[in-house]
C-alpha cells in the first residue's frame, strides 16, 4: 500500500461545505475593522470598487492554488512539493528545494498571527478592558489558540463549522447602521484617485484576504477535492461582499475625510447602531465577543496550518502535534508585542500584504508548470486505499 501522508491516515472527511467555512473563517478576521481606512486613505470614495478588484485578484490566485492542490488529492503542499521538485532516486533534492516554501509560509503565518493578535488586543483594551494590560489579553488569547491549533485538521473543520453562524451577526448590525445613519451623498464623487494610488489600495486590501493560503494544507483532507473550486469561490464571493458592504456602511456613515481619522471605522459604524426598542443601547461589547470568535477561528486555522506543515515536512508523529503548537506560541507572542504602537502595526501589515501577494503567486507559478511539464500527478485517496 502506498502512503501519501507522513502521519497515520485518519480519513479525508472535510466536506465541501466545511471547505467553504474554513476558507471563509480564515479570511474573515480582524482586518475588516480598519479595512475602510487602510484602503480609503489611498483611494477615497473609489474604495468601493477597489475592494471588488481586490477580491477578483485574490480569486484568481486562489484558483491557481486550488488547481495545484487538486492535482495532488489527499496531500498537503509539504508532501506534494517534494514530489514535484525532486525524483524517486534523490528524494532529498525535493525536500531541500521545498524548504524555501516552508520558510515562506511559516514567516507569513507567524507574522499574520502576530499582527492579528496585536490588533485585536488593541481593540479589546481600547474599547472594553481599559484597565487590563494588553500583554495579558494577548497571552490568554494565544493560549486558547494554541490549544485549538494543536488539534487535527478534520477537528478544526468541525469547530469552524460550529462557529460559522455566529460570525454573521455583525453583518445584520451593519445593515441597521446603514439604514439609520448612512447618507448617499457621502459615497460621491468617485473616480478621483489616480492609478498608482488605486494599485496601492488593491495591494493593501488583499492583505485582509490573506488567510486563503490555509487551502495548501486543508485541501489534503478534502473528501471531494474535485468540488473545491466551488467551495473556494463561494468563500471568496462571500468575504468580498462582506468587506464591500462594511466599506459601504463606513463610507456612508462617516464620509471619506472622517474615515481617515478613525482607527477602526467598521467598529465605530456598529457603535452608532441604536436599538432601544430591543432594550439594547450599546452593542459594541456583544459584537466584540462575536468578533472574538471570528478572529479566534482565523488565527487558530493559521496556527494549525503551520503545525501541520511542520509535521509533514519533518515527518513528526501525531503525539507531537500539541507540543509543536505550543512551541510556536512564544514566537507569536514576542512578535505581537514588538511594535511600539498600532501605527507601526499597520506599517508591518502593509509590508506583509505585499509579501503574501508575491508568495501566493510564486508557489503555483513555480510548482504548476513543473508539475505539468514533468507530468506528475497524485492519486485520489480512494485509489491509494485500493492499492
């Protein structure tokens, strides 16, 4: 019997719906809170269509990575990349050539977790727990994420599926905010930004989608990998719409000039919602708890992806999974607290967005042509079992 994985086979049980939820939860995180400001400072009122362009750009990248993953069902990038780049006689060549991919993904996932954790910690300390040290907030959050991130990919899929409905509640409040406080005049005029600024806005927006690279790991556990195009496309469409609607609401409520002076426009948009008829006058604390779920799922998915990548790359036994997860935690904690203030965090996030975009394009640009030229292709899980 041939083996495609480095750990014991526990079945490929992630359904197409769970694949959709995993992609959705990994992209829909804390970045949405400041997205209108991050993009609007370059594009002004044009941010509404720039978000759509960013979503289409990411969709193209995701489709390339999905095509690559579909050629090797039942395998993660750490198990099929050595096959593509190496050969049967010299397996070590493929492993050596795969190391830069592992290093790039590890850097992105660690920095992505650090930035997201720091931003969410700042939101919690600023908006709710004003007397609590941010170090304590971040530490507790990361410990919980390390516990979740140390679970198996199929278990993480079930956890994301369970949490998914809760993340839809803020969208309802954004609709109410748009109805109560939105002004159509704030959306115009458009077409004032020049192309260099629009390009910077697109690059800045793509960082908010960057969690999609988890598909390089989770796709190895899809029960029906041939349906991943639909699952991934549906996730991209959903997140793009939510981001677009969040920007629409923030822009209509505050206007392009005021957005640039607000640290978290989406957060402030929800704070203006008034629901006295339902005995709720201030919703931000409840919504922050809901956003905690979204950010927690996003960070846990990134951490689990890194853990699985390391286990596949170094052929670690399943018993080491939780140890690897907690071993990554101090690194993320240290990096999260390194920036002096939230402004520096924003600069790091912009640079990480460029790095993520380049890396996401480079992986399929290198591996797909080599795979096609060398006519290499993996077997489906069912074929592997039959052998």
